[in-house]
C-alpha cells in the first residue's frame, strides 16, 4: 500500500514541484515550482524550499530552515544553478543552504545522513560528504569541500575554497583558513592542528596498528625542520604499504602551494598523546 502524502492546508506547494510518496508538509511551508522532494521527507513547519533543489528520501527539516536560496555572491546574475541534499539528513531550525554560482561549480551538494544543527550555513558551491555533523552556528564559506564524517563544533567557520579531509574534527569557534588533513583535529583562531582525531579514528573501526602508523606519519609529515614537500617523500618511503598513510599523503601531495592548517610553533606536534604508540 503506497504511503500517503499529507499537506497542511496553510502550506503553499507551487505548480511544478515534485513530491514523493509519504511526504509530510506542515503549516506555512513554501515549496517552489522547481523543487523535488523525495519519499518520506517531512517539512515540519515554516520551511522554505527555493530554486532547483532536490531533497533526498527520509530528510526531516525543521521550522524556518531555507534550502536552495540564491548564492550570496555579487557576481551571481540569476542563472540556473542547483542544490542537492542526500538521504536521511536532519536539518534543524534556521539552517540555510544556498545553490551554486554560474562562475563556480553551479551546484551545491550535501551527502547522506548529515546532521545540520540550528542556524548552521552551507554557502554556494560547497561539497559536503556523508555523515557530516555541523553543530549550532557553524558555517562554510563558498566552494568549501568537507569530507565524510567530519564534525564541526559550535561556531566553527571554514573559509571559502578550504578543504577539510574525512573524519576531521573542528573545535568550537575554530576559524579554519587552511586545508585540514583527514582525521586532523583543528582548534583555535586561526585554527592549528592539535594532533589527530583519535576518537573518530577508533569510532570508524580503524585497527590499532593503522592508528599507530598514521600518528607516526603525521608527526613526520609536519616535522618543522623540513619543508612539507620533502616530508611527503620521507613519509611515503617510511610507510610504503600503509593504505591510511597513503590516503593522508594523497590529500596533500601535489598541492604544496595550497595553505594547510599545521601544528602551532613551539608546541608538541601531537597534543593528544594517549599512549597509542
């Protein structure tokens, strides 16, 4: 038996909008004519869906969230750009995501199973992976790339064009102006690396042997006595068979001209010493 779609009488669903099976649209929601709403999506109330926005199956969107608004970019001239949000995402109160720009990717993408807390913001042309958590008031500048299972703590801010590798952790109020390596833990303004996200590594099921390898490789990679390009070669030679180390190196190699988030000068290169090695 097909699931019933329920639309509150006060909601406005414009002609052309596509609604899946079992959709629930609460009071005072507005769904624009180019929106595609997947099966079993719930718009709780006072939700606005604008532009060419696709919302994946099972998403739940809370009051005053606005998805698919035009980009906050003075160069944008109103051209066709899009937004896609994956399956089973939770979008809390006041959260905003903007479509892409004509001069950028033209598309903003959010993966599956993301938890986007109240008043967070994802700007135009961002690419956000699966299982990303953004705590209250965290924000992404335009064109940012966020890997799978990244956690952004409250008020964390990622500068435009910055990449954050998978399973990284950004501390509260972190101002991130340089790329953060996979599993990196970035804290402060301007954010610095404070070791690796060991808790995230364990939660991901990483074997202890790989965790130890990655932490040793991390210390070698950010050895302040050598330039990053030289350290990359040293790490590759020291861990020739390690897939997790190769993953970290792939994030940085060939990109030495980019700005990276690095450990602070004069401090231990890995503050999170829990005796793993």
